[in-house]
């Protein structure tokens, strides 16, 4: 009887990406997909799931694949690629021996809008041997919802989604925040939206109708004038700066905002969803650098991934954008009420009505960050 080679296992999201371990075997199977959390708060691990070992896609007919709209693809290192950013979706794909990580990332990115595998492989510089290995990867990504295939093959068992331990949904009561109740901006009447794209466009009108004086401006470059920051050119400074148009904010910008005592909120799209928050009250609440430090401690590759996401702005659907705009309006309204409490100070809310998703994730202030929000810390000014 011919022995069956164990398949490459898939593991559910964990705090840091992990490579699955397998029992010893005589023959190494093709490298496959490893599920890993993108260094998000409270992700938990479950046991391995073993997919079907049969060839996922035949090679006799053209294969057309389409990357899920809004999905981000980034290189993690020389041998792996991360597909997606949300903790319940992100996967780390080990590049096969015949394909390096940058070419695999180029191929997957080339599937935006749809393309046949042969054409995408040629554009990415992948030969026929690599194409066969990539076809197996595409089949598993299709099972996980990242790719749509027009030429279906045998499917691998899907993974049950993992919910972060500290996340909350619309059906539950949000956990109490460790952020002090006084940590909120002054009543917001003036807003500056920094950045361009879908989020900027969808926020500008509703904020104006809500009684805010709104100004907008493109994301600045690296040359910042401390005396004339790009969010305050003339007149009175804004009560709140909303950072849009980028998944990861340039540290130069966040440092200038924090040192200037300027309250700010990050709103961005990822994987077809919109994330609102955190809102940062300098010296009192978790800052954006805290979130990066938190992620980096759980995923050493996060700084490399984050650098690729600066200026990157995936799209999201109109329902998600509209729901996010409603939350931003509610947050602004909370600053005007004596007892109002913001949901995004020290926390992020991830929204997609199409999935019934409304999830709140709290971020801790990190010791070692110079924002001064951690207990016993002093801000660097």
C-alpha cells in the first residue's frame, strides 16, 4: 500500500504568525498556506486543520482568479507573503521553492480586478513549475475567501473564523475601557481631514452638516515645519485631526501630532472593512505608536509590514463607509456632551454591515512609548 504524505497543515490565527509543525516524513510536500493573526489584540489559536491532499486545480484549462476587493498583499520576508490584515482573515503564505516572496506578492496583487493565472504568472516572472505551485496556493486562498476562482477545483475544508478575545460585537456590551473617562478631546467644532480617498470624501459632508467647520488637505511628506504643521495653516487650530488615506500612518506625522498636543483619530479601510480609531488624546490615551509597538511585540515582522502600508488605501463598500461615517459623527457628538464617552479613545471599531460586523478592540498603552499614556510614564515633549 502506497503511503500517503501528510498535507501541509493550516493553523488558526494566533497572537503572532506561527509556522505549523508537522510529524517527520520522508517526502516534503509542497509548501502551502499558514493562517496567522496580523498582530492584532487578543487573537487566539485553535488546532490545525488538514486540507484535502488532491491537486486543487487542474492545469489543462485556463484558470481565472480575482483577488477579493480591498484585500492587501504585503511581503513579510524573503520566503513569505501576508494576504489580508484583519485578525480573522489574515493569512501568511509560504512561497514555494520555485517562487520568491516578491514575485508571489506581485502575482497576487495582479489578480485585482481578475486575471488568468498564465498571464499573471508571466507578468510576475513565474515559470511553469512555479505556476503549478501557485495554483495550489490559489485554491486554498479561494477556500478562505481571499480569491475567487472561475475554474473551481476540489476544495479544502474552511476554517472557522477566530474572534479576538477582547473584541465585542453589536450583540454584546463593550468591555469597560482602561482609558480614563476624562481622556477625550475638547468639544469638537473644527475638524481637519488629513489625506485623500474614499474615507475623506465620505466624512467631509456629514461632518459639515453636523455643525463642524471642516478643512481638508493631502497627506504631507516628510518635511514638516513644527511652527506651521500641515493641519493648521491659518486661524484657530482644529479640535480634531482625522487621519485618512493610509492603513499605516507615517511616524513623522503621528510624532508631530502627539508632541503638539493635537487630538487625532485614525480612520482607514482594510479587507473591505472600515476601521475607526483609535482616537488619540496626547498624554492621556493610547497613541498610534503604542499600537505599532504592541503589534511588533507579537509579530516581529510587523514593522516591515507596516512600512509597506504607509500611503496604501484599499477600497471599501458604501455600506461600510456610511456606517463608519455615522460612528465618527457619534464620536464627535460625544465630545460635546458633559457625560459623553467616546468608544474609540484607546480602541478601534471595525465595521462592515455586509458581514454583520461591528467589533471593538481595545489597545493598551505600552511602556517604553514616549507618549506618556502608560501608567507612571511621562510624555516626551
